[in-house]
């Protein structure tokens, strides 16, 4: 029999008790926690007489145990969209159950996540997220909130003034890219009030993560310096997506000095768990072609870190080895990794669900490594994933000669495709030998056991369509519908037809049937739509309507710009916009309002507005196509406003473009640039919130037959 909450309660007990109260409400008083001896991560629980007792080696394991109990014995899970506290009035009995983690660590986040999902979060948002992390076995989260305060302190010691530093840091929405060394002095300057507010928020986040026993990963110096520093040092210029930055030569003593100053400032502000993330080559070829140069950068990076923290371990994302593999040959990667002691580096195989690198580089030359699932780029909202491939890929990695020390979620944005990320997170603790059985349980628990048969059938339909991508890369350049794409006349009818077919590998009727099953359940049980079912209704609706828009655009082109077919195409934007407006998180206004919640002065307000509007549309400048619409959000206000307006501009010149009139493309680009500039100045019109279930039904009814007779040919691989 287990016993808990004695006079020697574990250090993590208060954190997990707080989580239990937020998840369970008053019934949390019937949960007891106790310490459990062990070298790894494990737990045991049992429930008798209305009391649940959990014994665990650490706070995260205790949280996983609580979640396992809720899922298995209460038929309820806690996801990003779950309405809390759960509707439980008592705790059912459960026999003794024990669990052990398959891997030591659960890694979480990507630098980009902090721009595409949570740049404007407050403590309430973070508290909810950290609870999710603990319940899902996350032990090693990337933690970069407030790092700008450490940079400000370090560069102040190096002689830069406040204005120079805040200009170098740039806009708050772009800080993660600044920390990676991709850009500086862009979309800013950083508001002074932002630094103080986020120093406090960052410290609070770290305090809570550590209370659960997590070991957060803090950012580190990448060699990227302000121009004022570069002017008096050995430094070189480099380019990323049209942005120019300066990077120090690792042979310059200033490299190690600045790295140490930043680490010391950060430790003073936030403490340390001795884990530091730095990516000196993220999407940028080293400025020196000498094969020994990457190793010199590694040595200088570690020297700076270890001058401040002798126990420092460098976590590096392996993304450059995939993104620029023409440079990062096997010999170069091996030489770079071999230059670093095994106990001083941890490698994150960032896109392992699609492009695993561990098999190419002999499990990273013996370095400890993390198997990570990326899937989402930029927070794109068009749902897609290969669920079938995930368990197989993870099992293969864990069977390797040098298996990963952890599994991770490295998405560029959260709050999308929850089924995919829940599937990966579950495998930190449990193997998934049967995807169908896992999905059935996921559905039951996601909706609290309500309308299980109908919702399982709906999800089987999703598994057979959007969640069966197999070999298709979910990359912006390979998987993009016309709604969020930049209009152009350069793709002719044949090329457009190929593009449309490339993102529709299934019968659209099967997707429509899955969506309809969800709508039917929501019509009978409207309360479900307030939680995860509402999110799933919108995702299914986006998936279907995005393909409708693709088809209608093709029809308009192949009809030589028929006014009726162009009008039909543009109406898709208006109709979809109304459905999206029913969920706040699918509105542009929600994003902009979150940004403005940090405004403390007029100048800062303008910077925040600009950043919120810019990063999800043009990304950089309105005249640069390099990252235009990279974030591709199906959000109300964007779909029915900005995106529709762009396609209407396209439609106005379509007949001239099809007739081969010279200058049509150039004129369109100029009109699109003007529209982008207007959006940056004015944003989107506010949208009225309607009834999600009713809007979903109207949308499906209006477009159920959109694919007509041709749909039998769709979906053939």
C-alpha cells in the first residue's frame, strides 16, 4: 500500500499539488503525494476509498502518474484546449500501477516557438503551459523568456549604452531570431518596459519549471555581436534571408569574453541548470571555409560558457546539417562533433520524424542526443501529419546502438495538430505498438468519454486523410494551399493543377464525412464545442475548405477568369472567415490584443503592433519575398480580409495575364506590396463572433459537393 504527504514531503510536492488543484478543482484535496526512490524516472499510484496516492521519483513523474490515472480510470485527458478544472466530483478506485520512463528526458520547444506562439504570453498562459509540460513528461524545456535582460546587462558592461543595446535587440516579436544570430536592429527598438517585464516573467517561468524538477535549457552566445563591437574586433559579415549580421572570429579573445559575460549575467538573473542552447550556424554557412573553422567556433563557444559555468553542457540543434547538407558533408559534421568532448554537448535531431540525421552521422559520433519531432513550421494552421510513421521512427531510434537520451517536441509553434504531439509525448513513457488502439484511447480521453463511437469514427476519417501524409514533407514550399499563398500569374494552369493535386492525396469526401461526424456530435452536445472539440471542428474545417479553395482557384484559372467562378472562389474566404471568428485563438485580433497587452508607452505600442502584424504576413519587409507568408495562419481577419483582398487583386488582372500581356505580374506584385504596407499600418478589421457549430454546419452544407465527379480521381498516390 502506498502512503503520501507525510511529514517529509518531497521538494516537488507543492508544485504538483498546485497543478492538481488547477486540473481537478476541489477534488484535488483527495490526492496524496510521496517520494519514491530510484535512479531513473518512475512512479506508482493507487486509489482507494476516494483517495489517490502517488509516489514518484520527481515532480514530472508524479504529474505523469496523475495524468495516467485520469486517462485510464477517469476517461479524461488534459490537452491544450481542455476546459479546466475537469468535471470530477470524486476519484474512482484504481489498483496499484507502476510506470517507468523509456528515456531520461523529454525535451520541449524550438527557438522559433517563442516567436510564433508565445511572444506575448503572460503568466497565466505560461502557468497553463508548464502544467501541460509536466503532465506530458517534459523534463528539459528550452527557456529563453527574459534573455534580452541578460544581453542588456552584458553589453552594458562592455560599454554599449541603453539605446545601442535596445536597437541591436530589435523588435520583441523577433527576439528568438536575434538570439540565434539571424538578425538584429530590425522591427524595433525593443521597448524599455519590455526588458523589465520579461526579466520578471522569465524568472517566474524558471522557478516553476524547476519546482517540478525540470532542468531548463538557457540560451548562449553564438558569436553574433552589435556592429559597434564588430567595428573594433576581428569579425565577418553573414547573411540570413536577406538580413546581414556580424559574427566574431573565434580566434578573437573577445569571443570567449563576451560568451562568458552573457552567461554570467544570465546566471545572476536566472540561475542555471548547466544546460545552454546555442546554434552558431543555424541556416548560415560558416564564414570561413576552412574545415577546422567550425571546430574553432565550438571551442570558443564552450570556453566562454565554461569560464562562467565549469559544468556547462552545450545543446545544439542539428538543423544546419539537414538544411544545408551540401556544406555539412559527413566528414565536416564528424570533424565538428569530434572536436567537442562527449560530456559537453547534447545534440537535438530536430526533424527526426521526417529527416532523421542520427543514422547518417553514427548517432552523432557518440554524443548524447535527442530524437525530436518538428512537424510545424511557422505556426501554419493547415493540419497534416504522418501519424503512422511516428511510433516506427521512435522505436527504430531507441533500438540504435547509441539510442537517444530523450524524446522531444521541437515544433516552431504549438496549438496545432495536437494528436501528433500527444502521440510523440506519450512515447516518452510508453511504447505505442498499435496506433489504432492508441487513437481510440486518445479520442475517448480527449472528449471525456462522450459520444465516443461517433468521434472515433470521425478520427479514423482524419487518420485516413490529413494524418496519413506518409512521404510528403510538411514544408512551406511543399505543402501550401492557395488561401495563404502569395498570388502570382507565374504558375500556369498545368502547374497549378499539379500543385493542387500534390496536397490532396486522399478522397476529399472522406475528410468531409469526418468533419460532419464531429459537427453532428457538437449539435447534440454543444458543451463539447467549448473545449477540444471546438478546436478540432475548426482544424477539420480548415483542412477541407483549404482544398476547396485550391480547387475553385484552379477552376477560375482554367475558365480563363470566368467572373462567376472567380466570385465563387473569393466567397470561400468570406465563408471560412465567419467560422474561424467563432474561436478566439483563430482570430488575428486575439494575437494583436495579446501583443498590445505589453504596451506601456506610445512608442512601444507602435513597435508591438508592427511586430504582431509583420511576422505573420510579410515577415521581413513588404518588398522582400523571402519569408512572405511563412507563418500562413488561417485566422479570421486575415482570411476574409488580407488574404481575400490579395486574391481579388489577382483576379482583376487574371484575364490580361492569361492573354500574355506583358507587365501583368509586375503590376500585381506592386499592388500586393501596397496591400501589405496597408496591413502593416492598419491591421485587420475586427470580426464578429458567431456560433461555431452553426457556422460549421452552414459551411459544410454549402461546400459538401465542391469536388463533384472529379473527386473519385483525387487521393490516388
